[in-house]
C-alpha cells in the first residue's frame, strides 16, 4: 500500500525487495489484495472520474492500482519487483517519486500516495515529492493521500525500519497547502495502522467497516486526505 505493509522508499530497489521479502510472505500479499479489492471498489473508486489517468505513487505490490477502474493506470516505484505484481493493463514506471521523471506535466487526473511519505528521508524530500505530484496533475486534479498518523500511534509508528518522517493528518495537510494544494477532505482516523492484522479480512466485514464511522474512530490510526491541484 500501502499501509505499513508497503515497500520502503529510502532504500534502493534491491534493498527494498529484500526488506519486503522478510516482512511479507505470499499469503500476506494475497490477503492484502483481497482487502484492497473491497477498498478500491467501495471507497477509492468514487474519487476516480471515468476514463481518468491514475498514477500510484510508490505502488509497491500494486494493491491500489490493480483494483481501480480507469482509462490509464500507472504504477511508480523504485522496487524492481513492482512490475511482477502489476495487473494486466497497468504500466510500471521505475522512477524516483521526488521527481516522477517520465511523467509529463499535467498528464494525470488522479494521484494516489499511500504509506509512502513517511518513508522519505527529509522534509525537503517530502516537499519535492508533493511538488512533483502537483506538476504531473492536471489543473483541478485530485491527490489522495493515506498514511500512519503519529498522533494515534506514537510508539508503533517507529516499529518499521523504513519510517523516517513523523507525520500526522495535521502536518501533511500543512505540507499540502504549502505546496499549493487545496485540501478538500480530511479523515484523521481511517484505516487501522496495519490492515493485515486489525482490519477484518472477510470482504463483507471490510465493507461493513467502511460503512461504520464509529469503528473507524475506534480502530483507525491512519489518516486519509483528498486535495486538489
């Protein structure tokens, strides 16, 4: 993802692949894909206009981009294994997310960045990444951001080797507005910190979780923000 289950961005591609072979087995990836099929269909799809070009920033195992309907789907990640997990029809671009080299300016309607910003090494890298995303978005394009919220998981946030930046819904909102985005929606508590261990796994239960704000307020420790360029 996405969530704290996603490939790191501060290591090079080969190191990323090694880290995530240690962290996730095939069964975990299959469970993740099943959860994302529900998340994509019953939550994220509403933000994607018909026929849109969508880019998944730090796509990892392509859980988001594989389960979104769009005119064109692009997965960006430095991990060389990302191509292996991309579904048919998903283009894979091996590029640094701080520059998004290879994506033309104003070529994308929707950008998605889940559990990736906290992996950047510095706040300067964060602002460079947001600037690159804004460049590739068309005017009025949407950026969907999700990540662990350090306000609600101050200890567990650091249990992952690849977390560098301490981020919350508030600090990410401030960064987005500083980068020139217009924040339209903020959910401080959305998904659990690590979806594979706490979010119900059966598709029907995942759907019920998405329809139940009290459950999100109780279990949610990841933020979701939607902003426009």
